[in-house]
C-alpha cells in the first residue's frame, strides 16, 4: 500500500506534541502550579508568604547599605544633639542644653534669615526662569537641541570651576561685570564685599549652575503633554496664553510641584557657594544654616551643638516633604 504524503515515514522521528516541546523550566513551573492548586489553604498561605519573603531577601543588601550610611548617621546625629561631644573628652548627656545654646546664639537668627532670603531669591530665578526657558524652547520649530545644550553646559562644569569663574567675574579690578559697567560709564561695585549685593551674587552663581537641569525636567514634562489637547484648544480658537493657562500648566502641575519642593530643600542646604566664595561674609551677610553647622563642628569642635542645629534643619525640611506628599495625594484624588 502506498503511504500518503501526510502520514509520517517509518524512518523519521515521531513528532513531539506541544507539552513535549515545553522547556524544562516551563514543565517545572507548570507542575509547581498544579501542585500548588492541589494544596490546602494553609499551605497556599505559607507559599504566598514565602514569595513575599523572597522579594524582601532581594532587597536586604540594599536596605543594609542604606541603613548603614543613611539611617545610622541620622540616628547618631539625633543622639549627639543631646550630648556634649568633642574630640577629646568622652560624650556626656546634657539634655536640651545644646538646643538652648544654639537658639541663644545671635548667628542662629542671622543664618536662618540669610537661608530663607537665599531660598526666596533662588526660587524666583531658579524656578521661574527655567520654566520660561523650557516654554520658549518647546515652542521652537528649529534649533531646539542647540539651545538645550547651551543651557545645560553650566551643569556639566565641576563646582570648583564654577566658583573660580564667578569669582573672576565678580572681581572689582579685573572682573567682567565691572568691565561691562565701565563701558557704559557706570562705576564698578564690590559685588562680594558689599553686604547688600553679596547674597544676590551667590544666588546668581547657584542659579546659573543648576538652571539647566531644571529646564530639562520642565522640557520633558512639556513634551509629554498630549498633542490632541493643543489641537482641541486651537480648534476652539485658543491663543498661546489660553493654551498655556488652560492646557500646559495643568498638565505639568505635578512636575512643577515636585520641582518646587525639591528646590526648596536644595536651596535651604546651600553650602558650597558661601563656603568657597565669601566664607559667610561680609558681616555674616552670606552665612547659611549649613555653614553655621560646619562652623560649630569643625571650627568650634562642638559636635553637640552642630547636631542640634542639624536636627532643626532636618525637621524643617521634613515638614516641606510632608507638605509635598499631602499636596500630591490631593492632586491624585482630584484626578
């Protein structure tokens, strides 16, 4: 009898069915699922608990590193704020004495006043200006990449290079700013030696070096706004300002809120600019809270008072973080 073309040849290997082609891992998983379904309720709960424990075991190394380098220093600083700690004598418990000494220090009020003023100026220039730049670049039809690169270049400079660059620009004798003023027959200024201009000068340095990254965050948020919303607004006859107010800003509001809180937290910890450019002067006009903590710890060798002021700053920043979390939850509930 002739064999049909559809019948397998006696010499060819038999065709394997779909379960036979399944990989070894797939067979084990399928058998495990069938065995899991045959188990009782208690065994299933234990199995689910074990699967959760496995996830925590994978996180354990990262949690240990985080606890060692973050949680432990925070807890140690909180304990040290109630102790008299120096480099010679053993630590002794003094209770609230460090907090009372810090609050009675005249530099405490000066440092907080300067820090709050720095934060206000930095939000005006470092929060609003990058948003305006991002809106302008987003409306461009050509040359977006060049402007993005141009505004991001200061971010790539090392902080020490930024410091030396701006110290030269603010130099009263050979600085660029006074040279520009002389071209229009205006007198030069002692930018870093005048208490009225020293703090705004540091704000310009900090804003110039960080505005590029903030602008890129805003620009990414703007490019994530659905184009259909703009098309619908244009059909309704909305111009640029109406589209900005009713479409763009509501869509990027969560990002704006996030950047607002992050910039408040970052600017209230300003240290590099006053430490390297002015040293807190002139007449303590640029003394920040973090620089005062440094003074307590490494100039006065009083780590107890430094820890007490650090705890105060931590509580203030934690309050801003809690406000952000509260506002974010309200935004999510509103959506």
